């Protein structure tokens, strides 16, 4: 337990004092939130309806998809995990503790968004705060696991950016953050079911705001939970201690199994 | 202190078609420093990495105090201390945090005293990336020995260190040895290996080509002793005198230099010659062959 606390405390502090991680955990998502609150609410007043959950999901994506995977790859490339292995740091800790740290930072920033969206920008407050907190926590944990998996499967610092953006950019465009799924073209709407952000938004809408969602909010909760668990299990299984060591337990393409719940939901939504 | 700590028996490591380590055998006892020497690519690092449990061998047997590193990596952790390579810690981690971090995973109390002793007292809260190479190496050694492991693996521990830090590290290594720790020292620094090692193995192309105490290894070579003589009138240089047991001779900076297979009769003959020719001795130096010369002889010749 002492090792876990010491390790977590170090990772958490790093999330604040490392300039890149500070940027992805707080400065970029909260700065974007303020800009969006100032501009989008004027251009599109309807944005206020989904502003709080959308910006919470954005904060989570920034911390877990943009902030988490890069340092995992850089540490592996620098031989830091070799040092950890020699000293008995388990692979599960190497992955889960930075992921948990990113999740905690995301929850702190999410709390700032949730509590200020209404008073600062007229964002609509949730009708069920407990459900709002629960969905926020689930989305953060699920995305944290997915971020760890991206960090494991990316072979180098260049590819990690590509993989992260493969989740982040579509989430912004068709994940229900900047516009509701109902305004998307009918052919595109089901594809959004491949994105954790879209499921998080449907869960918020159905459970925290008590409104009709594009698909069952409980389906969304199930997909986020299953996707997170599978991603974490795959990340630990595929984890490689050393960039120079060719021995690994499975092909990186196995990581695609983490998409299974999302693909299944796509079939249900499209059907 | 004769208990065997590390056994390497017929050990082989391959990378594809390339054989990095080719059936080597050696033992390291508790309370000794064992030098592992060899040019780049000789197989030192591969051997160490397999002993550390980072890589698996392809043949033979490794044993660290009864533990097979590949099969029982968790049991190995508290038995070995490994000096991490430069860059092996997170850039933002301070020495204080690193000590707490690794001590926690080894379930021991952090050793702030080691950081002080190794000259890191003023840098305990400085991020790793801001430490000099020498400070990073000293931190690596402090972390390697903080949990008091019975076996310590050191890879170029003093490279890039100033004279004072180097002496402190050597003192610490000697202290560990005297306390019964087995140390394996992989180094390119022949003077360090000769000074610190109780026994040495020289690796060349994956095989051990020489093994023994530094004295035994140097004695096993051509073994020519260098005798340098400078006199007031320089007669030895002018005459081209050749004393007994001398294999070859040279001249450098007013010194007549003789490479002798048996220095005693050579020196005696030189002194007698000076007395006979009424020349006065200014300087006489007798230098036995160094480990470095023997190492070069082996690595250039390819055999012991």
C-alpha cells in the first residue's frame, strides 16, 4: 500500500508540475471551456443545454487521450520501465497509476466545469447531480483505460499522437460534444456509437438530465464500463517493458478488441 | 565469505542469428568484486541483463543465490541491486522522490544518508533532468544499494565522475564488499578494474578469454617489464648497451627503455654498467605490465 501511495503521489504531482501534462490536464481543456463558454453560447444559445456535460467530456478526453499516452511511450523509450522492472514495480502499477492520476486530474477539472457552467455561462445544470457525477466518473475511468492502451500499443512518440487523435478528433466532430447527435446526418449518427464521448453524452442526457437520448443511456453505461475493463486488461496484457526488447505477449493489433463493445453498440444502434 | 552468490554455467544468449554470449561459465562469491571486462559488443551487457531478469537466455544456467532470474523475477528483486543507466528515471523525479519510490517498492526505509554521502545532499529536490551525468550516476548507485541487496550489478559506475566522486564510489564499493556483498562490475576502465576487482573475466565475442585475479591475468601475458633509465651522461643511450633478459629496447626523452622478461638481472646489469663506465644514475623506473596492456594484448590478439 505504501508503494502504491508513494507511486500515485509522484504521478499526481507530475500531472501538475510537468508543463505538458499541466497543459493537457488543466490549461488546454479549461481554456477551451472558457473560450467556448464565451463564444459558442453567443453564436448558438442552444449550446447551453449540453454545455456542462460536453465540456466535462472534453476535459476527460484532453487528460486521458492527449495527456496520458505520450508520457507512457516516452518512459518506455527512455528505458524507465526497465529500471522499474528491476526494482519490482508491477506492470499493472506502471499503467494503472498514471491512468488513475489522469482520471483524478480530469475529475478535478470536470468539477470546475460542472460547478461554473451555469453561473458563468448560463449552462443548463443537471437534474440529477448524483447521476452526473457517476457518469463523469465512469467516462473518466473508461477513457483512462483507453488512454493507457493507446500508450501501450503505440510503438513510438510519433504514432501515439496519431492514435490519440484518431479518438479525439472524431469525438469533437461527431461525438455529440459541439452539436447534438440528432443534428448529424442519419448516415453518420450510428458511426458515433464507436466513440466513448458519444456514449458518455447519451448517458448524461438520459440519466443526469432525464431527457430522451439517441440510444439507451444504460446501453451507453454498459459500453463505457465494458470498453474500459477490456481496454485495461488488454493494456496490462500487451504491456512491453522495453522498446529494444522484441519479446511481447501479443500482437499490438489485439488492442482493437477494446473496440468490441463499441462495435456491438453500433450494430444495436443502427439496427 | 566463500559462499557462491552468482553462478553462470554454459550460458548462451542469441539475437536472431547473432550469438552475443557463447556458453560462458563463471561464479561470483559473496564478499568479492568481480570485474567483467571486454570491448563493446563482447556480451557484458547481455549477461548482466539476463542476470537482472530483463532478458531470457537461450541456453545454460543462471543462478543468483538459488534463484533463476528468468523463472522467479519477483524473488530476484530483493536479492539484487542494479545501478540504473543514465536516463533511467522520470525527468521530473527528484533524488528524494526516487529514493522514496524505490524504497517503497522494496519495502524498506528510504536512505537519505546515502544521498548525503554520495554528495547529493544539496540536490535532493532537484529534478532528475537537471542533475549532471555524475550526479545521475551517484543517484543510481544510491538507489541500487539502498535496500542492502546481497548482489549488486554495476555497469560503468564511475564513467564521467570527477576524482572526488570516484574515490567516494570506490570506498562505498569496498565497504559493500567487506560487508559480504557480491559486486559484479562491468567496466571499460582498466585502472578501476585492476584497483577494485578481486577477480576478473575478460569477454571477447561472447566467450571468456581470460579469468583470474588481476595479477594472474597480467602475469599470463607476454609479461615484459618496462625498465627506464636516465643517466647524467646518457651513455646507455649512446652505446646501445643490451643487458640480459631484454627482448627489445627503445629511447624516449633522455631515457633508455628496456623491455625485460626478467627485470632483476636486467636492472643489476644496468647498474653495474653505469658504475663500470663512471656514469651517474638520475632516474630508474621499473613498471610491471598493466591490466590495460594485457587487455589490449588479449583483445587485439583474440586469445589468452
